[in-house]
């Protein structure tokens, strides 16, 4: 992400005055500018912060400011620069009770946790500016539903149905099929798929170099022979559609201005969700990231080795990979069926 340092934020004295002004004048754009500058200069990822992360934080902060500065009220609900832990607890309780203040929709506990993380990021930025303190001791509500139930893997029968739907004889569906297989069989995240370059794919070695992993980590991912063959066929098709000099594996195809250029993560999500809708998949089995969970389940079932699963998925913590041992619904069905046979 491009870093545009602004004079108001570079100078500590001006930074403080500008932050105080933005808070007093209900200047949402000014506070979001402070947040972005702080994240790019002082955040954990700094200049490598992804646009999606910034977008997520922006939505969370805008929701908080809508709550703190009710549009139909002459005055603010809370003093932004004097926010207490009780005030923040009140905001979290309001999210649980009423949901989003922007879209007026219920929020899952995971979304509430994301909104709270966004507000904390804003107050770390205000603290950096010397304008306010980060309230301590406020926790997001725990989700009673286990993670492996909230984020299931696609059952093998539905995955086979999805692949059958993606007819490789049609160029656009051939591209989508490659994207799906890269996530569901190689375990790539959607951001890793859209940033994958043709030069990152080493077909003779059956190896992918993932250079834009989460947290800017890199890893090498071995792939199966059939996926290699699919990529090789796609590269031949891609020649007729890729814009001159476009290095990315997945490209837009059609008559729009971006035709031939690399796909964005948002576009690929929309494409994949469109295929789910076309196949009338249950709501439980929606979302592009589910395909990565599918890969994790497959890796663990084939290896029964958490270290191998973590290595293939690029996890640094084995506990993150352990969830896939609990996602294996097919294995549970086998247990239930054996009991039926015994009865």
C-alpha cells in the first residue's frame, strides 16, 4: 500500500492538535486519516498493511463513530477523547443488542470482535498523537459456537459438484476452476491466489512459490500432478486473454476496461459465491475462504500430521491447524455408519 505521509501527522505537536480538532469537530475523515497513517507507520505490518485490513478497520471505526456521534442528536453520546472502559463496554453491548449502526443488521460475535479491534486501533492512533488514552480491560464477547462449526469445510460431494459445474472447455469457467483448485487443493488464501504470478508456478517441480502470504510470509507449496496439468492447460488459454505484460495467473475476461488485467480478491469472491448460488449450495457452505478450510481438512485427513498441515497452509501455530482435525465430517459419518452396521 502506498504511504503518503502528511505534514499534520509527521510533526508531534501538529499531530496532537489535528487529532484533537478532528475529535471535537466530528471529522470522521480526519480520524480515519490519522488511523491509516498510524497503521502504516507504527502498526504491526506497517507499509505492508493490506487494503482489505484497512477497509475492515475503516468500517469498524465508522460504525463506532456513528454510535458515538448519533446523526439525529445535537451532541455526542460520549466524549471521544475521554472514552472510558465503561463507555466501550456500552458500545460492545449495543452491538450485541442492536447490531451494526451503519447497516442496522445483527452481528456475529466474530464481527463484534473485529469492530472492537478497529476501535482499539483508533485509540492507539490517538494515543500516538498524544490526544487520548486507550481504554483497558474491555473484552469482546465469546462465541459459544466452536470455530470448526462456524467455518466448515466443503463436503467432498459438494466439492465434486462444484468442479463438475466448472466446465474447463469454457474459458471463464476454466479460470474459475483453477482458482477453486488452488484454494481447495493447494490451500492458498484468496489474496494469495490473486497475487500469484505465472513466474511463481514451477510446473516441472510441481511447486508454487507463495510470496504474498499472510503477514508477508513466503512459503513453497507442492501441488498434485492433476492440478499441474490443469494449470498448464490454463496457461495456454490465458495467452488469448491476458493483457500485454500482465504477470498474474488469474485475469479478467470480458469486454470491460479491466479485461486482461489481474483479478482482484473482491471480484474472485463474487465469482465463487455466484457459482455457489447457481448450484444452490446451503447457506452453511458459502464463502470463498471455505475452500481453504476444505484444503486443510484434506491435508490433515491424508497425513494425520498437524506439522505437515501447518507447513502446507503456512501456519506458524499448530493450534491454528488443529481445527482441521475437527472439521472432518466425512470421518464422523464413517463412525456413525459403522455403529449402524453393528446395530
